[in-house]
């Protein structure tokens, strides 16, 4: 119904069937509202709207939508050898290397990314494998401490650690060595202070830091030759 009077505005009549349809339309869910708000916030913050949903369904299937308790196959190259394992998406790279592939040189220290004992190289970059899910490294090239030597010939960093007595109990040594390899490759071994800074993510409970720094500097000279 429309009311006409002084100071009032007229509105068009709405047919009864349309009013009924509007009442029957369910209200948007809380999840839908939150998603819409998040999308709006992202656009406001970046000034870039999300692309239109033109991606074919086949392309979006790469996001590993796995049913609870189901397993997936993960393929990665480990120390130059293609390895395939079937595991749950929640399994870490560390547990995959140790428990599934038998590469126990990578150590489980704190298991929360603080000590660096689990450091490995993923596509040439050092990562803490206890914080990395194996499915995140699908198709990656992984190098562990077992993959550094070439037959009986040790890697220059391994030799430098022996020459400089850069370990005591050995629990952190594999992670220290892998981080040192990356540190040198990244060009961060120019001085003692720089080495300490870029090796600070690896802890040594035996406090052999002075010898570790000396070993990294020693190995850096060998690599540069």
C-alpha cells in the first residue's frame, strides 16, 4: 500500500507475489558475508580487484582438496633421485625424510622451527623441514646432508667442519652444515659478523659457535677457488 501525504514520498506498488518471494529468499550465511567482506577489504587495500572466475575447473583442482584421513602421492627429487611417497597432507617434510625415506641425517630437534637442526635445501634454498609440509614441496629438489658428498669425497663445508672441530655432540651438525652451504652460496660469508648473522637461525647447545663460524669462513675460501 502507498500512503500519500504532506512531507511523504511516494513509492511504487510491489506486487504481492514479489513481496512473498522476497520474504522467502534466505538471508546470506555468516560465512558468505565474511567472505564478501574479506574480498572487499583486499580490494580496498591493494586497489586490485580479484580476477573474474574464468579459470576452468580443471585448473583449480591443483589445490589438493583431500578428504579427511585420505592420502596423496608426493613426488620430489631427493639427493638427485626421484622419490614418490603416499602420505597424509599433514605430514611434514622432516618426518617424510626420516620416517618414510630413511634419511635420518636430518635431525628433529625442537620440532617447531627454532633450532634449525632440521635444515635442508629445497630448490637450493634452506628451509626448516619441521615447518614444511611434504605436499608443499611437490616436484621440488631436496638436498639433505646425505646428498652433499660425492662418493668418498666430502663437500668442502663438511671437510671444513672436521678441520675446525666445529661440532661436539653432533645433534645440530647436519642442520649447521646445510645452512652453511646455503650461507656460502648466497654470498653471506664475507666476514665473521656476516656469517654469525646469517647462521643465527641454527642453534648449538654445546656453544661451538666460534668453531662453526671459523669452519664456514674456511669453507667459503675453498669454494671461491
